[in-house]
């Protein structure tokens, strides 16, 4: 191990110890209930909700994928900023509704919402299982993302599998003791380092390799114009139609994403959620920086074998080891925090709805949830180490698949006529279309995101069947929209 690698690895090791200590101590003196473990007892204020939900949107993809997509495709990557920001406009209205409904009935997850609204435990279990199928690839991606980050920031001295195991141990240690509150407190460290790193790189990279951002943009226009127009440099898959349809799908999906809803329910009240929706879009603007850095790498390293390493190739090439370590730690924590939230969300879905049956005691349900966290985390770790491409292929379907839960989780709260049978039928149709289009390689279809097509058919089937069936005698939507 070289001297600079030793410096970077030593700082990384200290940061991981600090992360565990912060996460574990955050849960001291708290109740041992499932509600406290899974959604922080609905007690987080505006700042912690902001940091927690920022941690979910600013993941290892922000350091790897955003720069990598910019390097490989160009302008289509701006869909990331567009849907994250626009989704918060929708969340301004949706988040208070979900919080009020769940607080009134003691619900902890989107599976709880579906089960309570339609009075159907099978539907709740189905939602929980489908969410798990589509979230596990995200956990594996975060584990592999951390492996790539640590391998790069250690100048290749730390093996990818070792880094993956570290991420698993660190995340499991603090979420088993502190749950979602631990993730929120670790987000303070993670977001502080991430913001400092991104602001520094926004200044450093353009001025170190060019004579400022103006020259970089001038060279892009003159030498790489295809990166600045749709469908970008990657061929015809990511045209303007795909861009708009993907934004529409993701805006709808992010509002009911299991981890996003966990963030909603952790808030102390609707006011904190409205403030979060007004403040968090500004945070998304930071994503312009890795996009800009990916464009810079086009001229510094024009023949990268792995485009996801665009940002860290520039970092390790131009900065001393201590700064490389800080930026690497920010990237590593950007994998650990969302991974921990995903695990808590899956644990709650199973401990509460599937294994706990919605009726078990809080201690029993929390025990099941913690066990599921360990099992699912181990599965994702094994996939990352042994089959790095097997589950990751499913990640393409994650947003499209979870989008099919929209009628069960959200639409039913606005439309009382919607029935469990209609929702189930629509869910089946939408899921089959999503998997079918992906299997035959027709996603996008005629330039439109396949998930949006599937969601349209899902809503059509759910609406027609619900309208054709008899009105149920008992309606479970006893909620007034918050003012």
C-alpha cells in the first residue's frame, strides 16, 4: 500500500467508526417500539426530515452515475434533477395527506396504507412483497457503489468485496439499534461532507483543468455538440419523449416510494413536510456539479473504460490523498445512508405486514423487522460479491414496478369508489406489462418509458373494474385533506 493510499484508508476507517458511533448513540433513551424504530416515532423536525430525505435523493449514484451518464450520454441525465425537483411540488400536497391518514390510524408503511384502506391483508402483503423485489436491487447497487468509491479513493488498495462488506456491517450496526433515527443522524455527517465536496469540486475541476467553467462549456459546444442535444451521445434510446415520460413516471412514483413515505411519516407534522418540499429543491441543484464534472472528464480522460469512474478519476488525478479521502468518504456515506433507509423500509414491511400480520405486539414486530433487515442485507451483499450483474439488472425496473402501486397507495385515498379487486387486477396488468416490455427489449416503446404505459393500463383496468363492481358497504377512507 502506497503512502497516499494509507492516508486515504486511515481517514476512511476513522469515518466509519464515527458513523457507527453517531448512528448507535442517536437511539439511546428512545422507546423500543416499532414506530420509533421504523419512523422515529413521528418526531423528526424540519431539519432532520430535510437531511433524511436529501440523503435518499443524493446517493452513490450522484457521485458515480450522474457523472457517468453525463460522460456517456450527455443532456439526458438532467432528467434526474427534473424529476427530483418536480416530485417535491407534488409532495407538497401528497405528503401531508399521507402523514395525516397514517397518523390517525397508526400506520407505518405503504403496505399498511393499502391494507387499511381496502380492508384486505392479501393486498397489503402483495404490496410488501413487490416492494421488496424492487428495493433489493437498490440496496445491492448502493453496496456495489460504495465498493467502487472506496476502491477508487484508496487508489485500488481496498478490494471491492471488502468495501462491500464494510458497508453492510456499518449500516446494519446502527439501524439494528437506532432504526430510521440513526439514518437521520448519520445524514448530518453525510450531507455536510457531500455539500462541502460538491461545492469544492464545482470550483476546483473547471479551474484546474480549464480556465474556468466558461472554457469547459465552450469546448462542449464546439467539440461535443451531440452531448448537448437529445437523444444525447448514446443513440436513440433517450430522446425527448423518453425524457418527458420518464419525468412524469418518476414524479408519480417518488411520492409513494417506500423510503420516501418513511421520510414523510417520520415528520412531526404536515408543516415540516411542506417546509421540506419548499427547501429540498434547492439541494437538487447540487447535482449539476457531478454532471459538469462528467462533461469535464470527456476532455481529460476521453477513453474511460468505466464511465461511472469519471468523477473519481479526476479527483485521484488532481488532489492530494487527504482531500481524496474526504470526497471518498462523502461518496461512501451517500451509499450507506440510503441503503440503511431501504433496509429499514423493507424490515417494516415484513415485520409489520407479512410476518407480524399487522396484529402482533410492537416488540415482536420490531424483532421480525430487524431480522428481515439482516437477511435482506445479507442477500444484497451476497449478490454484490458473487453475482454483481444479476440483481442489478432488476434496478432498471424498480421505479417502473413500484409505480404500479400508485392506485393501491395513493389513488384510493382520493377516490372512494376504487375497490380492492380493481386495484389487484390493475396491479397484475401493470406488472405484467412492465416485465413483458423489458423481456422483449421494447422499453422504451415508441420512445415512451414503458413504466408509464404500464401505469396507464393499470389505472384503466383498476378504474373500469371498480366502476363495474358494487359499491362496498364499508369505506376505509375517513380522512379530511389537511389545510
